[in-house]
């Protein structure tokens, strides 16, 4: 017989067909020979079914007074995937029972070779309904992948397959490496054990629960790794929708760039309800989603749908109860290299967002008790609170932002609250407000930010109201001196992290005025911010200046300018500085012996052109003019004074009256950091005194 064909029915029907054939042949034997035993050998070259193909089949049936026994062999059997090919199949049944309703063998033994899987006399129970077509296979798990347990396979022609398995001690690394696994994992499993409870129905409700212990994994590039992970995966449902529950309770995991320590931060839970997967279209739908990250954060979603062509649709709501945990584990690795990459954070926030095609359509966010401080001390905020809602089509409702205290590079801001409103592409201030700074403040009459194709467009109108320089210089660590800083700021522009300010700021200090213009800050919150400005200096009172800096007394006025000043990390690296006695200053001009010596000390190569006799007996001297010019490039200041001399020197202090004194400089290339160090030394001490 070359080919035996029959109605569809899978593996069970094929086995049943063979058994019927054998029984029919046995029944046709001569009953008179039954007492002595009957032996029947049957050879079938091939058996072909729509889901089963076998070749080299042979069957030996023995009918003795002790009962009916059966031995079946097949050289080659092709099962549907993932079972694949089984070679040298042998089935032995010493207790074959044939009834009118069913054929069964309760203690059959199986041998076979599937390449990576082997059967060595595994004991199973077989049952086939002759009239109903039912098939059942029950037995102990044959030890594959290190597991132990039992399984039950049942097939009903009307209800389809029903598979049950309860397994313990599965070697997950061996299972993941199996070539017949239908899923290719993006990582390699190093170790881990699992327990599986499976109930799968072809047409009906199915469940599968996998409990994992001490799982470890990694990839070839070292971008994903995990150790000592414990968790559970449970899937339940049918073709109409699946419920998925995932819990990871212990261990550590790194998935570039995030590192999560579940032992310290709590378990991760995920629940998805009503999941439907379209494998062909790579689409997925879910009725609801819920995630928890310990007690730190939670996320819920409704009406979710995803496809590669459209993206993600759904409504999400999230709550962060421990901002510090979420920042350290999830946000900071993503923000490395930005201004927000090194923070100590705390606080709460919650919000909602609606996505359509992965694009946000509306959102709401509220936060309270937020504390955030840059670890490098550049900025910080305390007690921040606020609430905003946003839409992609219309302006949002009135919201607010504020904080109890904040600071920027040491400059403190007191508590304030502002009413604001979101716009589809930005944010606007609804009413004028003021941020208190010492006894003054930053007045904001109008503010808006609009996102454009080239970056954020910031519009600002306001000014600075009379901030005390005595308080400001104290906080900045400068010598304390009196005065105020005030001015109008008609417009501020923010372009790719660079802040540019139009208009002028007036600093009233030392009974004179300093007018700042062309102010900009490049990389404001970066690692090396750059400040640039130019300034006009008008009639500073030198007596107040020298008193503030403990320099020695000088009477008179000082005017000049600073053009194209550039400061990197708040230290000058470029400027054109000129400070001179105004030509129209009619006031008293006197300089003390100590001030002369300090000017000489500052210059290093500068020399006081006055006899030591004069310096010994006179405390103060008259002068006609004094001044200093510096063209700074890097660390070198090219210096000059109020006049040049034929011998190559330059005059810093030009004497007037008797006794006459002049301070002359000969070193035109001055080391700027050394000059600043000398000024600090003079300021810290009493200064040099000539005996």
C-alpha cells in the first residue's frame, strides 16, 4: 500500500486511522487461532494527511490470552510546526484495549528523535473515540528543558484542541536557545528557572501563567542586561481579547540608557485588558492599560490602538508620587548633557494626555511641592506648584505657575505666582506680575513663548525695579557697595539655548551710572555659559569705589566704557576697557599714599615716579588725571594709560600740584589672572605701606 488517505483530523485522526485498520485486520483473523495467539505484521510505505506525513511505517499486533499488544514504528514523521520532524518513532502498548466506543492504551511507551528533543521510553496514556473521533494523550513531561510535571492533550472534532500542562523548574536559557522556539529574543538568557501552568483551548477561554526566578539576560553590545529578576506573566482570554498581567518584583535591569533597581524602588506591574493582536498587520488594540512603578508612579490608559502606519491612539492618565525616584531612574539618563541632567528632585505631579496618531491632541498637568536643585549649584527651585491645560486647536483655560523660592547662579528669587494660559504652540502671561528679588524685583508686563520651525520664539516686556546692590553683591561674594540696578527690558529672545536682550539696563552705583547694552548669554544653563555685553560708565565717585574695595582713598570721578565684554563661566576672556578721569570733572582730585602703592603693586612692572622722601612725609597727593586701558584677549591684557612716554612707558596717574607724583607703567603685557589675584590680596589685607 503506497498511500493511505482519509478525512482531515490532524495527528489524532491519523493515529486513530492506523488503529482502526489494525483492529479490522485482527477481527478478520480466524477466531479459532485466538487461543493460541495471533500475530499480524503490517507494512505501510507512507501515510499522507493534510497536517501529517509519515513514511516507513510498520505495525506488529499480537493477540494472546494475556491481551492485545501493539508495536508501531515510523522512520520519518512530519508534524505541524513547531513540532517539526520526528525520526525513528516507536510506540509500544502492552495493554491495548479495543471497544465498540473507543480504543485506548493506558501505559504506552514512546521513543523518538526530534534532533534537539528525544524520547526514551516515555510513558503516556492514549485514548481514541471510534465514533466521536476524540483523541487524548496524557503523561509525565519527558524532562525536556530541565522541566518536570505532567501534560494532557485532548482533541474534540467539534471543540478542537485542549492542552493542559503543569511544569516546574524550566531551564529558561535552554528553552530560549531552542531552534523550534517561534519567537526570536533580542537578548541572550544566562540563567533562570520558570514554572508554567497552561490551559489552551483552540476554541474557548485559555490561560497561561509563567513564574520566573533569578532570571539573567544580556545582549552582545552590553546595552541590555538584567540579574536576579523575579516575576510573573499571566495571559488569559480568547480570540475576542486577551488580558495580560506582568509583574517584576525583584532584581536589577539595565536597558540603555535606563537602570532600574527593583529591590530598592519597588515592583513594576502592568495590566492590559482586552488585547487584540493583528499579526499580519502588526496592529494592536487594548481596552485598557494600567502600569505601576512601585509607589513612585502610575499610568492608566483607555481605548488604545497601535499600528506602524498610524502610530498610537488613546487617552492616558499618569501620577508621579515620588519625583526623585522617577527622575533618577528614568529621566536623568535621558537628559544627560542638558541643563536638566544633574538634579536633586522631589515632589508630586499628575496629568492627562490624549494621543491621536502618536500626536498629542490635549493635555493637562498639575504639580505641587516640587523641589529641584542643580547639583552644580547653577539654579534651583523650591515649593513649585502650578496647573496647566492644553489643546492643539484652541487656547487652554487660565492656569498658574509659581514657587516659594528659587535661585539662578546665586541670585535669589522670592515667592511669586503668575496667571498663564497655554496656546497650541506655546504659552502666554495673562496679567503683569513681579518676581521679588531682595528689595526690588523683575517686573514682567508681557511674556509669551511660541514654538516655531526654527526653535522657540520668546517675547518679553518688562524691567528691573531698583534692586539693592549692597544685597546683590553680598550674595555674589563681591565687596559690598551701595547703589541700585534698574532698567527697562523691551524684548528678550531665546534662540537654541542662547538668550539675547534688547534695550538697556541702568545700574546706579557709586553715585554714577553704568548703562548695559547688547546683553546676551550663550548656553545659559550649560556647562560653560558665556555672557556678553557692552557698557558705558559715567562719573563714578572714586572715593566710594576705593572705599568699597579697601584700595586706599582716591577722590575724583571716573568715566569710560567696556566694549564687547565676553565672560566664560563668569570670568572675562575678552574686552576693550577704558576708565579715565572725565575732562569736564571740576571736583577735588586727591590720591592717598596707600592707593599709589596699591596701583604700583597691581601693575608689577609699574613704577611710582615720586621720591621716597615725598612718600614718607605726605599722606595724600594731588593729581591731574588718572586712567587705565586694557585690551584683553584670553589671559593677556595689553595695557596703556592716560598718556604715552618717549621711553615706551605709559602714565597711569599724572601728577598735579606739589608734591607732584606720577605712576608710570612699563609692562604693557599684563597677565590678567595674576592681576586679579593681586587685587584680591590687596583687598584681603591692609595693603603695602612705605616706611
